C-alpha cells in the first residue's frame, strides 16, 4: 500500500500494559496473522501500538456497507442479520473495501445487536427503523430471563473471521462489538431512541436491575470480541453509539466498569483495543481508563484538543467529518490535511472518520481520500522508547 516500512521494533506499553508481547501472542493459534503473516508490523498495528508506521494508516467506520455497489449486490435478498451470520457472505463484505479502497485494515462486518441474535434473543434490524427487540427488557424480572450463551453460538463468527483473514495477508482485521451501554440501551428501549430516557431512568429507578443487565451485555460483548481475536482479528473496537447522552459522573458510576469488563475479555492477548463513542468529548479520559489503548474521537472535537485533554502521549483515532465526504474534493482535502496536522499532537494517529461512512457517499471519494492520506508524511516517534521508560506509560 505504499510507504517505507520502518525497522521492526517492540510495541510500547500502553495504559500500563504491554501490547503484543511474546507470552501474550503465544496464547493465540500459530497461524494467527499477528504470529505468522506480518500483521504486527503493518502500518495500522504499528500506529495502534504507538510505533511510527510506514505511512499514515487509515480505515473507515462503516467502510463495508451501503456506499459500495458490490455490497448492495451481495446483500440483495438477504437480511442484515442473516448477512452478518452467514460466514461466507460476512467475509466477502468485510473484504470489499480493502480491495476497492486499499485501506490499511478490514473491519469485521457485523452490527451492534448481532451478539443478541447469537444469544437467541428476539431481535431484528428493520429497514428504516434499525434494531427492534421483540420484547424489551425493562425490569428485573425480564432481565432474569436472559440466557446463558453456549460457546458454540459464536461459531459462525469464528468461521467468518477465519475466512476473512485467509484472504487478507498481512492487512489486519479489526474485530467489532457494541459497548455494553449501547447494547443494553437497545434492550431497554426496544428500538432506536433519540434521548435514551428508558435506560437512563433505569440506572436511577432500579440500579440493581441496570447493573445486572449491563453485566450480562458486557460478558456477551467481551465473548464476541474474544471469538474474533482467537479466530484471527489483530485489534478490536468497542463502539458506544449512545453513551454521549450521559454526563461524566453517570458514565463513571453506571457504565465504565462494564465497558472495562468487555475490553478485559481480550486483554490477555495483548491486541490493541480501540474505544469509540459519539458525542463523547467529555468522556474520553474515562473511556481510556476503561481499557482503551487507542481513543476514538468523533468529529466534534479537534484531535489536538483531544490530545491535550487526555495528556500522557495518547494514541488517537479519527476524525474526518463524514459531512465533508459529499462537500467536494477541495473542502474535503483541506479538512483532511487539517485533521492530519492536528493528529500530530498524539503519539500516533490512526486516520478515520468522526463516525460512519454515509450510505450516499461516492466510493471514488473514499478511494481518492486513501491515496491522499497515504501520500502524507508518516507520524510517530522516530525511535521507540524502551519498555522501562516511565514516560512510555500513561
């Protein structure tokens, strides 16, 4: 994909923990891309682990989706959840944007509510409405009916990941899961919501019921991530669509421990963990404390300001405004170069959007955007700090 690969170096400790250590990687299968196919030295994984990449790495949230004509053809006659849980189709859709755009990572094709379907819950994704629960979970009695999920339920996910990485070579796959708050919020609301009043009310009206529900979703999301990592994912992203509706104090009291539990499910493997949410400018520090090695920033906060708020030499991901994808090339080019300049305030910078690719985006715009980003100078430390350097920890 262009650029000159730096010399091999050890990933730095992140948030007080080592990434991609030998003992950690030994827990993964010998054929895992981090062990056998060079994914650990790819530009994406180098940047995610705080090392200078060969070129600025880029991927896009929702890069596999409705903006691609090949996606629409592949999905024809197939429901969203069926596509996500059909291994051959999920793998094909995951690979499409890598082939077309030359992005530096694939993101596993899935949806926030797929783990709920895996668990056997009555959930569907209705065109024009989004996820809809057959039965909401609004009280302790309903929550106590939630099932224990057998490990075999995740087999279609494992197969889809295995099929994907077999065709990716040294391009890494990023695993995906919805964060416990957003998943639980869907379960309480029963469908998408603008203000998320029902879960926010439950936190205070019945905190014990909320805690039980959030703990169940945290375990489910964590197992979903772990299945992907064990099958071949080289990094993961925990996506919290709705958490920006919470003030910091409520996030810390009612949500942070559950996000931490989901991320902890893959901690033993030492893979980099991205945590992203929308509208989370005031929550970034707490989200990093939950276990993020890479902090995702949406388009509402400049990256240099995010780095200043976080302190401690953070690794950041973001944050091209998706609205600019349809604004014409010159405005998009100027905005993207500004994002890259501001991203230099971080230790390393993974380029992405501030949210997902809009479905009306012209695919050629993304392809040109990848070429522009790859043509820019690489950003990161000239020489990696040794593990014993206290400044390398945050």
